[in-house]
C-alpha cells in the first residue's frame, strides 16, 4: 500500500504509472461481521455501541467489473447510514447484500460475511473496468453514493427511480471506509481542488441529498424569499441545507439544540435560530401522545422571528418526534419535504392541518447523478462549503461513528484512510485562500 500511496500523491506519476502499479491482494477496511448481527439484541438504540460492532480487517481486493473503478481512498466521512448499519437497525445490512447478490454473478461479489461500510470518499482512481471512458487511472475524484443498474425504463428519467437503486457502502459492499473502494464509474465526480482530501470527502452524500431535497424540482423547489424551517441545522444534512437556503435567497429558520450549534448557524450567515434545548420544546407529553399546545408555541416562536410569517418549506429528517409539529407549522400551501426518520419512522400528524390547508408532503432520497454533479460543482466553485468539524484515523472509525450516534458532533466527521495526516491534497491554493474562513467554520 505504501507504493500506491507514494504514486497517487506524487505530482510526477501519470496515468500509465498509476495503471502499472501492482494491486495488493488485500487492504485494510472498516467492516461489520454478519455473525455479530444479533450482538445488540434487546438493547435500546441509544445503548448500541458502534465501537463494538465496527472492526478494522484485512479484506480481499474485489475483482473489477465492467463500468467500475477501484479507487485509492485518501479520506472518507461518517454518514448516519453507518450509524444505522453499525447498530443493525432497522435491519442488518447483510439482508441488502444478500438481495443484491441474487441479481447477477457480478453483484454476487457483494454478498460476503463482512460488509465494508462508508458512503463517501475522496481519492485517486487506480483501475477502471471495461467500458469506462470518462475516468482513467490517476484521476483525482470524489464519489457520490448512488448505485444503479439502469436496465429498467423507470430510472431513465430520474436515476433515483431505478428499481435497482442502492446506496453504495450501505446497500452494497466495498464502501469508503477502507484503503481501496469499488464504485461504479458513474459515481465519480471531479475532486474540488481547493480542498484537502478530508474536506473534499465529507460533502458528497449530505450535500447531494440536501440539494435534491431543498433545491431540485424533484424536492421542495425552493425559491427566493422562502422561509425554510431546517431541523438539525448544524448537523450533516442541515449544515448544507442552511447554505442552500442562504445561497438561494431564502430565509433559513434554523433549529438546533445548544448555544454552540446556534453560533455555528450564525457563522454560516443565518439570522433566525431556535435553540430547541434552551426553549424546551416537547412535542410529545408521553411516548404515545403529542402535545398540540407545543406545536402552537413553536409556530408562534417562528412567527415572532419571521415578522409574522409561516414557513414555506420544512426540511424534515428527525421524523417521529418532530413530524407532527412540522406538518402543523408549514404555511397554507406549504411543503414538508422528508428524507429520514432518525427518531422513529412511524409518524403521526393531524391530517386536518394538512388537507384543509392544502399542504404537501414530499419524500426525497439521496440524488440522481445530475443533481449530485450540480451539488459537487457548487462545492468546487466555492459557493457551498464543507462543514467538516474533525477527523479520525481509520482505526478509530468506530469512535467517529459513535460520536455521530450520540449527537456529539458538529457538521461532518471525517475519516482519514490512506491520507497520513490532515491538510494534504490541495492544488488550487488561490481559491482556497479566498474561502478559507468559510471552509474552516466548523473546525473544532
Ligand atoms: P446528523 O449529522 O446527526 O444531524 C441530525 C441532526 O438532527 C442533529 O444535528 C440534531 O440537531 C437533530 N436532531 C436529532 N434528534 C432530534 C430531535 N429529537 N428533534 C429535533 N432534531 C433532532 O445526521 P444527518 O447526516 O443530518 O442525517 C439525519 C438523518 O437523515 C439520518 O437519519 C440519516 O440517516 C438521514 N439521511 C437520509 C438521506 C437520504 O438520502 N434519504 C441522506 C442523508 C441522511 P440538534 O440536536 O442540534 O437539534
């Protein structure tokens, strides 16, 4: 692996040199083990510890198929999907790998007793498979996490509608938490060259998701002047949604749970922030009963901060705990756009407020290649910035995932894979200088 690292970081190594590098038989990667999928049985979600289920193992380099690329991974980042896979909720991801494996002989490579997790990367292409023309060995890339087969008609208008749509590193194997990753070449995007490896690795999944959910016509189709309620506004998704709202001339109404998180929102340029911890909002009086009085208090607080206006869009992802309030506070004709259910996926809301006020609920999931491309382009141009707060070494990925599970993190948490330390990989120093303060906004 040392010769690979030396070559991919050398300014003198060309595509032929990288292509001629011998590949190792195995690489170090963060894995889950199928025979441990029951290890947390009977425990509360909050007590399930990713540090116990995530291992660092030597695993075999997968065979390269048509349309695919092997990438030397310099850095990756924690996404909440690795929290889910590491606590085996709502189902162990080995069920996804088994189902994928039934699709074809090539897909059967993914069905293994271990799962290399992780859905983001920055790195350098080592090998490309038959039929790959757009990328070659030596290309510096990031990867988005949409894996599609595109053999059915449904996905040809919007690739997210492909019936064989999967999230790489969650529903497929050989993800980003390793020294090497296997991706389809249509997951690759050019690395933003004003960013380090770890900064460029941290945005892909959440940035693309926030772009589709909030900006795209497939999502809420936000427009100038919209009031946008953003839950978890300093978290992974939220920190990008806030930037999109501001960049698009909207007014983000940020909800967070502590003063330091509120300060991060203000540093991004948001003026309207609600600290749900300090203001003590409790939308459920017990685990089975919501408190509409609290929805109303929350709505009044939003109006106080917006000069009497309700929100045009609610950027939803906490799910069960907030969905009743979200549906209530959206304005007449407004949109609740949801991509997740962190606190529970069986939502309850008072439908009278939805239908009588002609509100809409839209489901949104990741992003198609075109949306991911546009979101990455905005990062590359310095219009949207990574929200990396800290990084861990590959060996400590379990701790990194644990931090996110415990909601102890800010923005994004990075993982160094082949990158020996932070701060490497920048080529456009001029653009970096221009945006340095914004790039470092979340750093601890
Ligand atoms: P994250 O970095 O942990 O941020 C989530 C934020 O939610 C936290 O910062 C927290 O902010 C807030 N939150 C947690 N519990 C809450 C509660 N009870 N009420 C209100 N807010 C609460 O995670 P993320 O990366 O943003 O992901 C969030 C969810 O979206 C996860 O479930 C993830 O799996 C999902 N997701 C889905 C997609 C998709 O394509 N469908 C893509 C990305 C993520 P405060 O404590 O400051 O309020």
